[in-house]
C-alpha cells in the first residue's frame, strides 16, 4: 500500500529526532520575554515603521538625545516590530522558531554531506548544534547571524565538492546579513579562511581541505564582491567596524555577554562543558581522518568563546559537522529500522505534537502580555504612567530597554556604544557600584528621580539618604524621588 510506505518514510529516526528538537525549542521559545534588549529592538522597529526612516541620532534617551547613533540591526527590528503589530506575540515567536528551524535543517544537510549520508547521527549533531547554545537563542538580531553562519558553512561545503555555483547565493545573503546584524564580517572572513586553510597539508588524521585553484579564485572574488555588497546598508562601513567595540575595556568588563564564561553556572557546567568534552572525545577516539577545516572552525570558536561568551552559539554550530564526521560509520543499521520500530517512533512523534498543540493557546495576545514580570519593572512603569515623576530620571541599565518600549526617556540602556561617548556609561557604572564619586554624579546630572532594583548598592544608599525617599516599591524595582520634588 502506497500510503503505508509513505507513512514509513515519514517515521524515520532522523525525522523524529529533528522534529522532536524543533518542537522542544518551539515550546521553549513560548516562554515570557525576559531579555533586557528585546524591548528596545521592538521600539526601534516601531519607530522606523512609524516615521518611515532609520534613525541616525538617538531618539530614546535624555542623556544622549540627538547624538549620532548607528542602527546596525534595523532590518531585524523592522521585521520583529511588524510581526508584533500584525500578529502579536505569536508573530515574534514564529520568527524565532522559523530562524531556529532553518538553522537546524541547514546543519542537518551539512552534516549529511560530511558524514556520507549518516542521517541519524546527522540529526543528532544538528540538534546539538543549537541545543548547546540554547541560552543565547533569544529574541535579538543575533538570530540572523546564527542562521547565516550555518548557511555559509553549508555553502562552503558545497564549494568543496565542486559546486561553485553555490557561491551565487553569497551576495544576497551578505546583503541581508549586513542589514540585520553587525556581524556580517564573519561571512567574509569565512570565505577568505576557506582559501587559507586549503593550503595547509594533511596533519596526522586531520585531512587537508580539497580545493582547486579555480575554487580559490572564485572564493576570493566572492569575498571582494561581498565587501562591496555589505556596504549597501544605511551605516556603510560602520557595519564592519562594530566588532571593534570589543576593544573597549569598560564595555567588556561591564556587559555580561562580553564576559568570559562562568563555568560554575548551571548552563556551562551541565550544558556547554559536556558538549565540548563530547566533541573532543570523539576527535580523540576517531581512527579515520577528520576534516581539518572543521577542527579549526571549532577550535577558533572555542577560543573566542573563552574570551567572549557571546560566541557560544557559533561554537555549538561549528561542532555539529565535527560530530557528524566522527560518527559517520556508527550504527548505520539505524538507517533502515524495522517497521515496528518506525511505528513506535510515529506514536512518540504524535505525543510530542499533541504536547505542542496544548501549548499553542498560550501564544495568543499582544507582546505586552508576554513580558516577564520578574525581568522588567512593569508595575513601576504603570505607576509612572499614572503618577508623573520629576526628571531627569536615573535608571538601571537592564531596565533601559523596557523604558524605551514604554516611551520613557532613559539615562542608559542596552545600546551601550552610544553611551561610551562623554563618559556617560563610565559615570553610570560608578553610580551603580556606588564608587567614590557617586554622590557628586547624582548632582552633576541633576537627577530628581531614579528607578533601580532594590539590591543595588546605590539603592541602599538612596534608601538611607536624607535627600531621597521612595515613592513606589514594585516586585523588582523601586522608584526614588529627591526631596523637595513631588510625584503627583
């Protein structure tokens, strides 16, 4: 019976594995929004859709209002805001799920190519390629970068196999990348890296990258064209220079994603370390040759992750083809399981889908209804809307994005680069940490109010200061007003 054969074709092990992980991610992505930067990305997209132009100066803060601002991720922000306006939370959820699904499926195709068709372990590798970096898969423009990184790995693998026409896909992808996230230089570096690696001979079990001279020339030409295409964005060359902010010691030391990994945290202890150890063990026990290129990709991403943890998703993605290459001759009998085994997988797959369908109704409603109450000062902002508080107002860095979304001018927020000018961000860190000059800075900026978490050193100082008093205490924030100013 044809329908029975089609059913058996669907209920393959690799299909079950891929679908299970994609659905698990979809359920995970339905959790309340908690990232501090997501609200200001939504606000920026709303601004562009309302004014029909990309802002070149800061329209959101009071401390840097009108100062130059490079809006590197405008394309993502417009898509995010448009979906939020038209579809609500379901729209922004669907965007995250779509980008993740594309990444997983592209990694699966790449792993199948690397493993000579070992579909089962390719599905496992592709799933691990995003699972290990799950903590960073939040509603931010980096999602585009993760997709592009996986796509470029797959395109370059096709080029290695002689399919040079695959390079035609690079320029349009670069154009999207350059307007969606400021990491577009990664794609161009990958093209040049491919050429450089091809000259490294086989070292032990690390096999040389087979690349013809013609392919090398095409890759270099594509890299040059990509540089020109990448400049077709509102910020021109600034899109390529954003990474230079990693040289700013103040920002690196102050922003969590620019820190080195905390290997004592639950995520790294039980997620990242086992993943890295698993890949390294596979490389050690593997007796056959392993592509040198993927070892270098993994090693390079690992080194970057040790310095800046924000590169963890790239490390996870680069580990997928290595896992596939090291397991390509494992349990190939799983590629043709028995009919009973397939039916069992089909039943389990139906169970996963039922669980997903049960969670779908929770995705309804506007984005506002899906902001995590423990991550944003929602009740404090509601108070501010009903009880005007005198300004200028000092705010906690992590509250800045939500304040922007609610049209409340900020002192600092997640757009850290613009606050590095005029020592504004340095002054904020001194205030937050109650440095020796904090009392003078309160007077320097003329703060008349502040919205801060109760645990900050500055919060304790203001609580005990005779010059300040608390007008409202929320679940995770407090509103302070300087004495002599009313909040009514």
